[in-house]
C-alpha cells in the first residue's frame, strides 16, 4: 500500500516511524508543513522537515525531544556572548544542516531537492516533501501583538493568548507537483497526530491540498492529537479552546469535517466515538500513545487497516 | 596624532597592532577592504574586518595565521560529511561572528554598525570602518576562468595564473561618510603593507577614495609589502609580476604613484631607495618585518615620524 502522511513535526515523525515498522518505508510519502520555517542569521531553517528526517534517520535527540543526538552548542554559546539572538537554539550539528540547505538554495535548488539530498545522505527511505516551495509563514495575533511561529512557540513558550492564526503567503502558494501526485496516487492519506491548527492547517491552506483531500475524503484517516482533552505535547488543546473548538477529539473531528472519512482516537476517548460518527466520520479506537514498539505497531496497523 | 590606515587583512592587522604600541589606539582608524567579503551558506563574511578585529582583540589564532584562538570545527566537520561546500573553513567560534553579522544586516544594520558593535564587544579601541556599505567584489580572470576572491585565494591557494583583476560594483559604490571624514581629517594616511593589487586597490576604487588620497598625497605613507622581491605572505609578488609590475618595492611605488608622498621600505631594499626617490617619493628605510615587539615599535615610530 502506498500512503501519504500530512505531517507536522514530532507527532508525525513518530507516526511515520511507527508505519515504517509494518510497511516498506519507501512506500510512505510525508507531505510536510513549512509554515514554521524561518530565516534566522541568514539561514533557512525547516524545523518540521528536520525533526522528521532526524527521527527517521535515528539521529534524533531523545533527551531534548528535538534536534540531533550528541549535539554540542559551541556556536550558540559564542553567539550569546556576542549579544546575538540566541533564543532559537541551534546546535553545532544542526547548524551544518541549515548551512547546507541555505547554500544549496542560494545555488538555485528548491527545498524539495535539498530535502531529498539530505534524506539520501542520512539513508532515510521515506520520501519527505515540503508541501510547497513557495514561502508561507504561520503568524499569530496574540494578546501581546503579532508573533511569528517561532516567536510564539519558542521565545514565548506558546504561553500567550492567541486571538487568531493566519498563514501568510498561502493564498499565492502552490503545492509542488510531487505533492499533488503523491496525494492523488496514494491509496490512503493519513493526517498525522500533529497540531491541527498550526501544523496541519498550513498544509491544507496551500492551494490545491484542501480540495484534493475533500475529493478523496473516504481515503483520508486522521489520528487525533488530543487524548482525554490534552495534547501529548505542545499547545494544541489550549489553542483549540482559544480559537473556539472543543479541546477533545470532537473538536479535531469538527476541524477536519468534510476532509476525512475516518478518525483514529485513543481508548480513553471511546465515549466520544458516537458523537464523531454522528458527523459521518468512521471511528477506530486504539491506544494512540506510542509508549513502545508494540504500541507503535498496533497504531500503525489500525491506521492502515 | 590622528591617523587613518588603509587596510587589508593580516599585514594591516599587524601594522595597526604595532601602531597601538606607540600611540593611543582610539586615535587610529582602519579603513578596511571589503572586496573579498562573501556570502557563503547565506552568511555575510568579512575576512579582512574579522582578521583585524580578532588580532586587535588578542583573539587571533597564531598557529593557523587566521581565525580565532581555541577554535573548534564541529559545524564544518558535519557539513563536510553532508557533502556541503567545506573548502572555506569556518570555525565554530568564527561562525558566531558571521551569524551575528548576518542577522543584524537582515535587521537593517549596515556593515559599519555591525563592525562597531563587534569591536565594542571585544574591547577593540581602534575604530574599524568598512570602506563602503555597498557590495563590491574582487574578481580574477585566470587561466582556468573567472574566480571570486575566495575561490582564487582559498580554493585554488592563489596558485593559478591571473590575467586581470576587477572590482565588481566599485564604480557604483561610495565610501561611507565616516570613511571620508576619517580620510579628510586625519593628520596622516598610512597604506598598510597589504597586497596592493587585491587588498588596497579595491579600497582605492571605491568612489571618492583615490581622489582624496591624491589631494593629500604629501600626508600619505605606504609601507611596502614586498621585501627583497617577495611578499611575506600571500601572492603579492607573483601577482605583481603577472600584471606587469616589477615585483619589488619599486613596483609598489609605481602602483601607488601620485597617491603617496612617502614610502617605508625594508633594510634589505635600501639599494632601491634612490630609484623610488627619483619618482618624487620620499623613502624611509627600516626593518619592516615585525618579528618581535621591538621591531613593531621601531616600524610604528618610522611610519609616524
């Protein structure tokens, strides 16, 4: 089975890794959010693409929950001493990725090409595709003013009230041909348990993606990132409340209404199945927390079933 | 006495350091070449400004002859493994300088401002000024084609035949107000023993500089970078031959003809004094190799005499 996974960062990385346990990784395509990409110190940084490729390469830093294993911080330490902007931590190994990407982009390569090169280098067999090679930027209107994604997420630890979210550049952006082909030709589209509002929505807003999902709705399966009213990681539950959604799997179902045929929810949310089904969405209940390899396999099996 | 030093990299750094031994460093202004500045991996790198500020801050790497002391190479090692462009070596500490500069420039700061900020941070009391905030680029037409400065100098170890040198952007560039004021108001202009063709000429080609030197010719003192027919460091002698100059202090005098009133040459070149004087240039003879602090003081004294 050839599948395509709409992907944010950590949650998607773990789901793709789980899927790779039960199917050929080369038959998985990750269509990855680039709304939180940034240019910092002149470097083009793609946090979601890097999180997934580092994880699939087995290079991820499990202690930190982000970045590369065995990381060092020489450049950042020095930059902090210079009085430079050091709130967005970039490890020495990680910086090499950004230097490589930026140089290749300056030479005329697209993010799609650079991602392929990096994945080849790291032996990542899953195909990762930035949803677009156009520049899009997720922006937050908050109680303290307008913030870029990483200002909101990292500098302010997603601890400010958000009034609205917009994806700058999305209207004028186009999904790449590779992305459209992957979405059209796969047998199943999976929406990873990433933050619907800030990881998946920027993908959906890129021209062509939402319409395609709607047209293939019966083949689209979403894994709920909200379990028992909370996000495993990050501000998904809080943001859903702030933006007027119920902060449960039901809110997730409402958000994806019209785009998905099936939803996978956690055992603890079994009681919500009926209400989700009443929206015309099939429900599978399983353990969605991937605490170990068995859990990961089980979830992957349900998603592919 | 307030002085201004036209400066390339290493030779200029050493001369300014020598001058600082015999006068108040804050009365020295270095007007620094930016023709070999480059953008690499998206980072704005200013090799001459960095060489001088690192040296004056006492942070220079004496073993390497360039870069920072106590340097590490984590990012470069990783970048090389990624298959990235690693021929232009950037240490981890050094990278912090380039990240800082690039971020500040992206925020709207000029190179002049960033240089001041870095020098303040490092406690460098000499004022360093990029000759221009416009982009200029020294380009080499060589036997193997057109090369950028660092391709010629670093990638090819300045070991290819050069047919001609041009400074792209110079015609449209303007010296900064600070540079023009420094050149106009100082009591003496010193041309450092830097490479005349590739370190000093790009400064002279920036609009306003050559004319100003010609008008103050009697106050301009050049220190010959060629001693006994050889450059202490770098390709000055070879380039002078390739471009039709005599590769001695006489060739240097010819190159600066009309711009300088005095030239300082090494003891070993004493026999050339008469021929230089016949060009209407006064000559001082001393030890110009700064092998130790005493040599440095002596040379500084002669330059200021």
